């Protein structure tokens, strides 16, 4: 029996991908993670670019709405995190990638929250300038 509800998966139409922007040292930080962690985060970010959400992704508490997302990947005895925002219709911004080093609780350390807040502001500034330059190119 054929399940027609999922037939779009077999379609040859490519899923449009939003551009992915890396803020600060986030790309370098990702490249320094173990290979399996990089792969999982890469798949999750690709899903975000296509408008989806990976099963390891969850809304980061303390930020407006559900636009700031945290990927949590355990590897061995370590936990790695990547934080990105999907708050812009046209792009995805990776704000911070890090290894959680605290042995107490699941709360994101204050220094990492501050870094995310700074980079979120930078993403907003970049996005405004990027849209303006894109609009000028279209004129």
C-alpha cells in the first residue's frame, strides 16, 4: 500500500534553504567539536534552514518566544550545545557553540547566556543591513 500523505518526500523539488550565518567564533567552535557531534549539529542546522526542527533542538528559555533554539548533543560524558535563531524569515543565525562544563544542573551558564544575548543583537543588526543591501540590489 502506498501512503500518499508522504509522497512529497519523493518529490524531485528541492526544499529551499535559508542562508546560514555564523556569528563570532561559532563556526570555529563547531569545527573543534568531535566528528559525531559536528555531524549531528550540521544535520540539525540544515533542517533549520529548511524550516524544520531536529529532535535534539528545543526552545532556549529566557528569550522572547520560540525563535532562539538550543541543540543539545551528548557525546561520551560531555554535553555540547549550539544555539541559533530562526527569528528571521529569510535566514538562520548560529549564535554560539560550546561545551557545557558545569556539573550541576542543566541551566546554561550566565557567561554563555550573555554571549548569546550579544550575538543575538549582532544578528539583528546584520539582518537589517543584509535585507537593506538585498533590497537595493533588487532595485
